[in-house]
């Protein structure tokens, strides 16, 4: 559901503008619901990004979990992927990552994780929501309250896991410019530089909580603004831009050209399909059709699901891990089976560099191998409940395409498609339209005008 203040409570979790929509009361109640939902008596792992509200949210989360009888293992300021890796080695009942990822500094969120370090399934998230709404929390007596301890080694152990998959010393030949967006990637990559001597040039490295150097969105436009002017003067081979939580990443090639965030998943699908037994690529309805072209090259197939990490987790659960090549979104968020399906921009960056190393090609050369698709993305502020009318209107206007109504409305033709849906994380209608070759400008503008007329 959505309040006028921007608070979002859904199967995705809890997210909102702190103070105006997201309050300490919401945080306490949701954390207590999670403490009730998970197995009693077992520890819970908690980490947070550097937002100024993170400390307040952390205090509420820890208090609620301790009141439910759980020991809290505090990782401090770390990315959500670091929390997920820690969960897989600490035998915890679950974890909470306090991070609003790609949102601006006034937002924050609670992201709930299961004992295997993955996001909750739809069924699990539904059960958690029921507990929250019913307020049937399992608080314990004073002599059964949980404790708290700090785990100082989580960051290094996470890097150990990366180093077990990627030959990091072999990547020293690359000069890479990285925009950390004042977030958690700065802490991780500074440690990687210290340990392995990689030539990473970090910008916007200082960790900030109140004002980021720029909007933390992983888009080609933001890459061109932040990294584009630096690439050629610095003689860099590639550039990467992270959101604050470093679970999403965008790229710049050696010429400073911004690469659409949609390209990260097809690039890594090509990499993964050529290396392992897995032949299934899991993605959502809003991701590029280039994925189908890449999968066909390797005898694989694409499974499309509704937008949202719960839907991806549900799909992953239906297959053996070795059947999956890669899973992800068109936002620059990708999961690989080597890391037990964790959205991780740092791992994605090292996978791209490894691909460049193994194939002996620049990033620009790798990208030139793929057929051109042009994608346009827009959003319209959601001010009214008339979305069903909008979708019915669109359905009547485009009856000749292949229809998918599992998440809003997706209509596809052999060379183009569009997807119109309500965001799970922001009070907006998202409009995405892609075409092979030139941008589908006329179709996109028509869809945007329709969405505005109903919003």
C-alpha cells in the first residue's frame, strides 16, 4: 500500500522517506514482526548503509529483535551483499539489511533475508506481512532477552568469497574508474586495493550519510555525467558506477560512453552460459529482449517473471542451482550461482573484467558483438487509483501483440515490446518500451501520454 507521505509497505518490505512517512514506530513493529517470523532463539545478522537515518533505524531493529529473544550480530556499515554472505556462514535465522539502495538520502528501508542469505519468497513475505498487520509479536520475558555482538571480520570474509571465484591478481592490468556514490562500495573496494593491488581509481569515495555526490541511480546518463569525462584522460579500460548499497552497477566503456544498465545482465548471461552447465536465465518482464538473443547463442532459454525480488526467488526455488546460468534485472542488479544468488554489483564488476581478460577484448568491443536494442524508460507520478482503467485502455489499444498480464501489462511483438506497471518501491507508474534498432519514440510518447491522463 502507499501513503501520501511516500511510505511503501508491501511484499518487498518497508521503505519510505524518514520522518515524513517512515517512522521509528514502523521500524520497531516491522523488526518485531521479523523477530516473530523467524526461528526462535537463533541469532539475526544486521547491517546498514551509511545514510544518516541508518543509526536510528539500526537502534529500532536491534531493540525489537532483542525483545523477541534473538542475539543480534552487528556488521556495522556494510552492503546488503556482505550481510548475505555473512548469513551463509554464521548459521543465523535471518538478517535485516537497512538500506534504501538507489533512493536518495532522505529514504531508508528494511530488507529482510532468510537463513540462506536470499530474499524472502512471496509466501514468506506474505506471512511476515500478516504478522506485522496483526501485531502478534512474540516478545520474551526480561530474563530471556537477546544480546548483541559485533562481527568485525564480515568485510574481509566477503572479499575472501569473491577471491575464491575471481582471480583478482590477474585483473591488475586493468585501470578501472569507479564511482562509489559515497556508499558501501568505497569500503569494499578500498580493502580490495589494499589486499590485491588492483588499479582502481575511486571517485565519490568518502562515505556520506546526508548528501550523496549525485542521485544514486545506475543509469547510462549518470555514468556519462560522472565517469564519461574521466575515462580517456585517465587511460581507463572500464568504468563502473554503483548505487549506495553496491547491489546495482552501471558501466562506461574505454571511450567514456555510458552503457545502458540493461546491458549488464545480457553481458553476464553470455559469460555464464559459456562457462557452466546452467542454461536458464531468469529475469523480469521489464528487462531487455536482448537476453533471448544471447540465450539462443548458447542453447539456453529465458524465464520471465513479474518484477520484484520475491518473484525471482520463487522462480529460482523451482530449479536446481546447477540449472541456472544467471538471474537478474534490467537495473544493473545480477545474481550468479557461484554466490548462491545474491544481487551483487561488486561481483558483477569483477565478472565483466574477467570476461574482458579471458576474451582479450575491450569492453567496447565486447558490447559491439551484440545486436542493437534501444530501450526507453519513463515514470509518471501515481496520484489516483485509476491504474486498472489505464491497463484496460492499453489492452484495447494494442490487441495484436502477445499479452502478459502477470505484472501490470506487457505487450510484445517480434521486434518491440512495452511494459506498464505500478512500482513496488515508489509511488509511480513505470513505462518501459524497447525496440530492435532505433528507439521506439512514438510508441513510448503515446504510452506516457496515456499514463499521465490516468494518473
